[in-house]
């Protein structure tokens, strides 16, 4: 559900956690990735993106944002 975006320089997406905003149906995924731009595999940054779901409850693919 969470993949790299090599064309945007986003690599190393991993070690994620999922959280729900209190009293809502809003979900987010927090993860780390190589620093953008020019991530060298050592410097990391934390990112948070919103999760969305299909009508059947399946998680839609998460597109990492810049």
C-alpha cells in the first residue's frame, strides 16, 4: 500500500505506523524515507500521509507526497 516514487526521488519508505484521528474516520500513515531531494540512504525524514479506503474497506495505495 506504500511504495517508493523513484521519479520524485522518494525512496526508502518504511517502518510505518497507522493512526486514526480521535473521534473520526480519518486515518494517517507515518513513515520514514530517505531525505528528499538527494536522499543518500543515511539521512532520513519523517512523513505523514492520509490513508483512504475503498467501499469494501480495502486500503487504497498511498502515494507519498513531497
